[in-house]
């Protein structure tokens, strides 16, 4: 090998070493950059999520399953207080207020119905004493002005008339609707 070949070989060796060093340096930089950029990307994403959460309207409370929905079977019922609300307290505004049963809820079967107040006797209450040959449609036409109101007349006086609206006994005192 000649001198010229020797120098050429040394130059190749130095170039290869320099190139290897550059590749290693780039790989190290890339590792640091990708790790750094990943951390930067995560922090940018987190910051964006925080900004969106701050700008978004508040989330509504999750819907409570109702007895008619399928979801109520999977969610255990929350215990409700059995204490009666204080008089004068507004139960509609109080959180966790007692539920008023509806005909569609299962709870209405366990709660006895509130007594329906009967007609309040007053000076304006009109009555009619049944005469021989009278019928409820005839009394409704004569006293109420409309024969079709016999059902209303019967509903009010069912206790005194009985189960058969066609059989009205003479002398029975009927309360006339207002």
C-alpha cells in the first residue's frame, strides 16, 4: 500500500467515524426531541382540554332511572328519608324532597289515596225530592236543563240511589250539582 492509498484509507476511516458520530447524535437528539415533543404534546392537549372544560356549560346531573325505564333495575335505589316535610316548607325546591306518587309509578300502590272531600254543605246547596215516576234523566232535564247530565246527578247521589241508576225510589232526597 502506498502513501497515497494510506492517506485515502485514513480519510475514509475519519469520515466513517464522523458519520457514525453524527448518526448517534441525531438518534440521541431525536430521542430527546420525540420524548420532549411527546411531553409538550401531552401538556398542550391537557391545556386544550382544560380550556374546553372551562368554556363548556356545566354538566347536568345524570338522569335518575324511573320505575318505567329499564335502567332502574341495574341501579340500586337511593334510600329516602321517611320524615314528613315540615309544614310551610317548600318541598319542590328542597333537594331529595319526597316523591309524590303518580298513577304510572309503582309507589302509588303502596300509598293510600288521600280522602276526597265531599260536597261542602252551604246555603246554596240545592236538593230535589224524588216523586213517583221520576227518573234521573227526567230530573236532570227538568232541574239542570240538560238530560245528559243524569250521570253527573247519579255520581253525586250514588250513596242514596244505590248501584242501579234506573231505580230511584220516591221520597229520596237528591243533591243537585251547581
